[in-house]
C-alpha cells in the first residue's frame, strides 16, 4: 500500500529532480552566448549563471500562482496527478537534452498536468480560459515576439555603431554581453524556478501539510529557497549539448549579437514573469537569436536546425499529455 506520506515524499523528490534538470537543460538560455563568444569561460559562465538564476527565483511568485492554483483546479487534484505530471516532464527533458534540442520545460510540465488531470477527473478541473490566456496564446506569440524584438534590437545596434570597426565594437561589447547574460539568467530564474515552487506547494496543500485559501495562494519561504538552490545547482552542472545548439548551430554569435539576443529575450521573459505567464524561455531565446541573425544576414541562420527546434516546440505539449495519460493509467492500478 502506498500511503499519502510516501506519495508526498515521492512528489517532492521528483519535483526537485525536475527543477535540477530544468537548471542544466535550460541553462543554455542564459549562458550559451557568453560561452560561444568566449567572453567567459564555461566554468565562469555556469557559476555566474547559477548565482543570477538563484537570485531571480527569489524575486517573485506570480508564475508559481498560475501553476499551483490556476490551470488545474486545486479542489480535484491529487498527489498521483502531480507525480505523473512531474515524471512526464523529467522524461521529456532528458529525451530532448540527449538530442540537444532546446525544448520547453514549462510546456512539458503543463502537458503532464493536463494529461494526468484529464485521466483522473475529465475536463472539469482544467481552467481552459487561463490555459488559453497564459499558455496557448503565449506559446504561439512568444516566438514571434522574440524574433521581432531580436531583429529590431540588432538593427538598432547596427545602425548606432555602423561607423565603428567590427573588431572594436565586439571588444567593447564584451562587458555589455556579460551584463545581458546575467539579466537573462535572472529572468529565467524568476520564471522557471517558480514552476517547481508552485507544484511543490500544490503537493503540500494536497497532502495536508499546509492549508491555504485558493484565492490567497502563497509560496512558503522554505519552498522558495529549496527550489532556487536546486535550480542553481542544476545550472552549475551545465547542459553542453543544448549550449552548443543555442550558441553556435543557429548562428555564430559575436559579443554584440549575443548581447542583442540576451537583452531582447530577458526583457520579454521579465514582463511575462510579472504577468504570471509561465513562458517558455527556450522559445524566446531561440527566436531572439534567429531575429538577431536575420538582421545581420538572413542566410547566416541555419534553417535545418530551426526546423528541429520548431518540431520539438510543437510536439512538447501533445507528447507530454499522451505520456502522462499512459503513466497515470499504469500507476492508478497500484494500491494506495
């Protein structure tokens, strides 16, 4: 027999595993540019990125509220539903990491929640209005916005500094790129670490360890600190396959183009975090890099790599829904 305590412990362990994997899976979002341009060494980049990720994770709770009490009704959710969603997200992240594809950890988790919640209680627990408003629409809009902002920022840089020799401007932009990369890591922590915070808090409420009004959802400080540190540790372990894809396979970045991509992406992710939108930082960073590359020279963007990335984006939510359906169906037959 599986007791509630055992299930709760399992959920927390898998949630922290997801948070750790999210750190090394998505660390490319914030440090790929400074590594590929050799502005920072890999060791310096991961330490810097981990520090900023941890800081960002402690700065807000709006995204955690969306995940923890918005998309799926807390009245009908169970520990089994949460566990299946987390297992699904961990498996998907590991698969896409193995193939070096920068897919969305956010969409993997949300797809997992949708699949297991549907098997458990049908469509009733799903808040479709919030799902469309804060997941589906941003999923399609964020790549367009990322590409557009990246393109415009790079065009502005080219216009402002066209009289300066490329070698000179790239030397001057090294410090700017370090700052931009830090801002990207901060925004990633503010958005992505909160997803795990929301899930763990949801599990603690469901398991009866804490009580709270669904309309006054909050994140305990010990959950914040644990998730922030775990994601930072994941970032420090690196995710070199995805860093290679993001930092050199889409376009070959220079300090000025890397800074343009990071400034563009971080501004979008910061605004989304304030609005409580669990945005895919991967979508935004990838398309910002594409926009920057197009502004420099359209032919420099490697379309075959883009095709692989887009395929991973499109497949993430439906694949994770199906995977979670299967996992929940198998686990529900275990006595508890």
